[in-house]
C-alpha cells in the first residue's frame, strides 16, 4: 500500500472501527480494552496484514500528546476530597515505590544477564534503564479498567490507585531520561542527578499549579459566544502547560496532571461540554496510541526475547512490585491492611507508558535498545492479560469490593455549576403512598420542588393535585447543601 493521504485515512478509519468493535467484544469477556487495541495494531502491522510503521520518533510524539491529554483528564477526575485521606501513601507509591521497583528489577535483570543461557547481556546501567521504563503503573490502563468495570473498593483504595498511576509517570520518566544520559555519557555525578530530579519536580509542581489557576481564570472570565470553543481552549492550555514546563527543564507530565486536578476541583464554565469533549478525546488518543505501538512492534522479534521477558515479568509481578509496595507503605503501619497491600501490589498494570518510555533508548541509539523495547512490549502484554483480567475477581476474593455509589439521576438532567441547586430523584413506594397520595400531601423539605414525574415511559408535568402511583419517579430540585 502506498502512503497517500487517502490510503492513510482509509487505513486509519478501518483501524479505529475494528478497535472499537474489538473493545466492545472484549468488555463482555472482561478483557482489558486497551490490550485489544494493541493486538489490533499488531494484527495490522508488518507481521500481520503488512502495514509498515517503524518511526520511533513519530510514535514517541504521539505518545507524548496522548499522555498529556490522558493525565490531564485523569487529574480532572481526581477529587481533592477523595485523595486527601490517601495523599501520603499515594505519593510514597508514586515516588519511592517507582524507585525501588527500578532498583529491584534492574538488579534482577543484571543478574539474569550474567547467565550463559540467556540471550541478553546488559551491564548495570542498561539493566536499570530497562527496569525504569516499566517501573510505573500505567495511568491509561488503571483508569480504564477501574472505571469501565465500575470497580468500587473499600479503604479508599480506588483513589489511592488512581493517584499513584496518575502521578508516578513523572518519576519513571525522570529515571528513564537520567539513565539514558548515563548510558550515553558513561558517567554523571550524584549531585547532578539529584539536582535534575529536584528541578524537574519543583518546576513541574509550580507550573502545574500556576497554569491550572490560569486555565480556571480564562475559562470563567473569557466570554466566548460559542460554548464549543471552551474545550478547545482547555486543550490548548494542556499542550501549552506541557511544552512550557519542559522548556523550563521541569516535568511536563507532572505539570499537566496537577493542572488537571486544579481545573477539576474548581468551578468552571461549561463543565458538561468540557467533560464530554475531554472524555471522547482521551479515548481517541488512547486508541491511536495503542494502535501505533502495536504497529511498531514486530512479533517475531518479540518472541526471540520471550523466555527472558517472561522471567522478568514474573519477577516484577511477584517480587519487585510487592516488595516496593510493602517498603513504600511501611510508615503507615496498620492504617493500611495486609489485604489492601496485596491488592495494590497486584494492580501494577503496565500499558502504553512503559512502551513509550522504551522508545527513548531506541531514539538515543543505546546499545541493546531494540531488545529493551521488545522485552517491555512483551511484559506489557503479559501484565494486561494476567493482572488486567483478574483485578475484579481478586477484589471480590479479598473482600475489598463494594457497591458502586449512585451518581447523577435517572432523568439524565444536569444543572450548570453556577446554579446553586442540586438535582436528585426518588421513587414512590407503597410506604410513601400510605402517607401521601398527591404531591401537595408530600412532606418535602423546604426549598425542594418536583420538576417532573416519570410514569413508565410517560413524562408528566407536576401539580399539587397529581395523583401519585407506586413506581413513579420524581425529579427534585433543591438548594445546594452548604459545607
């Protein structure tokens, strides 16, 4: 196939269509949707139907754009009230946990490289580099699985896992970049390394806070006639935040995640339109990112390192990740139960982020970089298959799952944030009818009004004399509770 604009659009539309169908089918069987996107890319790639895509720099750029959007949207969905109780353990997991995962796994890879029967022979720095690329849990995978399968967990585990996955990519990114520089230059002072970490964190935090504040002001103060332009304005802020922070030697991924949290936890105009736009855009870029990464790999090359990659993957899942989690959570003692620690250890999902980070050694032309990329890809698939398909069943087995709290109302009606009112619904029961047969007889709280009544498939305009029936659903509006 010639790479003409028409052929690129044709192939792209077919890939998107097949991915969505595969995702719908996989959801029914509990298979992670993102894994299926990877598989679709591999099926259409060089070893499959023959689409030739080998541009690591292009894949890296696509990954950078996608991650910026995914992390920002994840930050918007992270509520301060939810993460406040788990802020300290979440930060420990996303920093100390990533560091120890890199150390333990890197030392294991180094030890494995010394064995005569293996087909990898990495020195210490490349071993640590390989471990660093896959040391963080993947935000796209964790957000997707926890939310698509509607997993609700006890002990604030869900916000802790989402906080960890959303905030540990910057640490893994910094470790990857530093180790790439070490592999290239052959030496780097500890003070220089520490200084680089401090600058990236400090600038990333400051930029995320400042740009998040600026985005809130712009969204609320700019009076744009067309509401559809507000999400596009926010998208421009995401890219501006990432690129400006990176130019200032800060961590762009950390900045966009924090900026997203700032925006998500403040009142903004046109929130519904913005959330709808960002949700669709996030899914689009997740699909594009996983498809590109699937096209990038040659399965026959991945099979050449399958045995070693399997050993490294098993070590990470059963030893490296659990050890890192237990060490990171030691300061919290009995506040975090043993079952919780075990579950957090298991939800160490790898996904697109490790694969994207694995492109950095290839672009930098580090010796053995192709083997690093193929090993990381193999372990990502292993993680999504083994861990991604068992999260729900493990949460039930450990007694950590709980019913999903009800959100919104059955009428699908929402009010703008500027209106100081709440919407909720109620269903008329036999007990209610025994006390009140009409709306005027109901003892509703002061300031509460019935907006509409749904009876089967019919919607009724309420008035005081309306005779109620069992099963009627009432949409109520009331003054917002002051906290």
